[in-house]
C-alpha cells in the first residue's frame, strides 16, 4: 500500500562493492529520482574488493579464491566475521588469508575467551557467584575503579561507532579494551583472585557481561557461548540469550576521566621502568630499592597507583626526582613552541635566560608552584609548560628518557636485595614445576628443599613468603626424594608433591 511504501522509503542503508557504483547504486538513484524526486537510500557504504594474501584480486580465473565455508570451518565463523567487520575500512580493499584471520583469533577472540576462563576458574575455586549486592564501586580498589571507568567509556564509544556504521572503530575499541583487560587488569589483580577477593570477582564478572553484549553483533557465537556458560546459570532472571539482552548503558559514576588519565601515566611509567631494567640487563625478578619519576607525573599518582607501579616493577619505592636530593643532575631549556606564543621575537632571549638559570632550583620551583622567575627584562615568570627540565641521576642508575619523560632505576644491590632476588628465582622454578606436574592452580603442595650458602639463608628468612607464593602447606629443609629438580647455578635441589 501507499502507506507501507512511504514508511519504508527511502531505505536507511545500502551496501555493495565498488564495482556496483555505476550499476546498482546509480541505477537505483536514477530511477528513484526520476519517479519520486529523491534517492531511494539515505546511507551507502561502498565496499572494497577482497584480495588474496599476495595482493591480487581474488577470482576463479586465477584460482586464488578462498571459499567462505572451509575458511569458517578452519578458523570459526566469528573470526571470519570479525575480520570482515573490523579488519579494515569497509571501503578499502583488503587481503584475506589464513594468517590474517588467525591473528584475529589470537589477539581478540582467544584473549577474550581466556579472560572468561580465568574468571570462571577463580569464581569456582572460591565458591563465588554474582548474587546479592555488589560492593559499591567507590569502595573498590583503584584497579577495579579504573576498569569500571574505562568500561563506561567503552560503552559510549562503541555505541557511537556502531550508530555511525563504523564497525572498524568498534572492533578496534573492543580489541584494545580486551587487551587492556587481560594484560593489565587481570595480570595486576591475580593475587586478589587467588585470594577470592569479592570486589575483583564482581568487577571482572560485570565487565565480561558488558563486553559480551558489545561484541555480540560482531561475534555472535562466542558471546552466546559465554552467555550460556557464565551468565545464564549464575544470574537469576538473566535473558536466555545474549542476543535478547539489552544494550549496555553507562553505570555508576560514569567516565572518571581523571582516574583514566592517572592510570595512563602509571602505565607509561611502568613501560619506561621496564625499559630501564632491560637497558641495565636486570631481570624483573630481582628487587631494586627505588625508581625515580618526574615530579609532574608523580603528582598525578595517588598512593594506590604508586603501590601498583612499585609492585609491577618490583621496586621498594617510587619517588619523584624532586625528593632525590643531590643524586640528580638537572638541565633546563626553553620550550620554543610554548615560549613563542607569548614572547614572539624575544623567545631566544627568554630561552637563553632559562638555560643560564640554576636548573635544580628552577626544577624545584616549577614543581612546587607551576611557575618560576628567570633573569630576563628585570625578571620574567615562565610556566612549567614553557620549560623543559631534564633529570639525570649520577652513577649507579639506569636512566630511560622517551618523549621528554625520564625515569631512573637505582641499581645498587644490597645483600638484602640479592637474597630477595634469589628467593624469587626459587619461586619461579617451583611454579614451573607445579605446571609441569599437572597441578591445578588452587592445589596446595608440600615442598622439600636443600640449598647452598647464601640461598639457604635467604630461603630460611623468607619461608613464609615462599609458602604463600607457591601455595605450600609445608616447607621442609632436607634432602628431597622422588621427582627431584636441580639447579646447579643456584645450588638448589627440591621436590614437591600435592598436599
């Protein structure tokens, strides 16, 4: 009828490949314009062509086509679907092959699946289920509050991307989030999951629920499996399918932009700290006394984030360069781009005054007040963004500077630190033996060991710490029997058994 036609005309969306530009797209528009005076579609996505891995167009003539069903049989329908939706701009031609689709599986779908498996394992081990009232977000540790903030941000951004038909951006957002979830949140929170921490279990469960809903249009099968395994059995009244669930909305306090920025600073400092360890060829397992970070960055970190950095980098303390006293040499120079906006042709003179100033005093003043006075034109106040301060510790430090940000690791090893490093090496060996013995992550063990000199003393002093780390109900010093593991370099022999 005329009424039904007017409700459906013009169409909201049409999509075909680029070879239909002069055919299907143009023919429809021309006929519709002649008959009705307007185009018969509002939004068009003109798709690129599918190419083989060598860049040539796929065609039956060349014999280089990949049939879709065998491709899905090998990699899974979700992997093929995700690659087509998020593997590039829809209008750009793309290369399709087994290696490119396998990368999608590894980076996105498998990482998501592993996070779900991790949650399921520790929820089961702790006897936890998502029933009752969850802890208030404001009362949860900083890692949980950060995950809630970036989760809310993800909901906003993915929703906007899909409403704009931008599946590539939606896929990139989800892929980055899943990576952060697995390689930052879960990894940094492992100890809390081992302990059955309720806030951690709630936070991860809520997040996986949201991610499953957001991913469902692009990966309908894996998200449905997750929903059936994790949500339906555990959540009373849950929709019977992820595809019948409501679209996620921002919860709680919304997007905490300040916390997201502070965590970004913390993660950047961690990356620089890892770089400093690598440059000094010091393993992460070897504890160090402290790391120095820029004062401006340190000011953005609360006590909880400072503790996260210290734990991640295995250092005793995180301090600012301003608190390091005389172990640091400072240099100062003008930021010509920032100075030029205010001083114009006098910029070189102001920069010279900055370079001539006492760099250490200038650094302290800028750190404390955000501005400082330099000797130009009777005294001129410059702001922190107009001065570039470089901080370089003296001998015995490993220093890394990237994009104007510097961190420094104190490399001095006391006898206490050396012993702590030896203990960490033992823990690593025992954990590897646990895995190779087929033990579950929650299984308790009995450990018998014998060691030489310094290591023996270190293990005696740290016995409770070692037992906690390797889930040992008993640590016995004596000649081990049975399946004995030896490390001649450490001078260690041990054996373990399920308790």
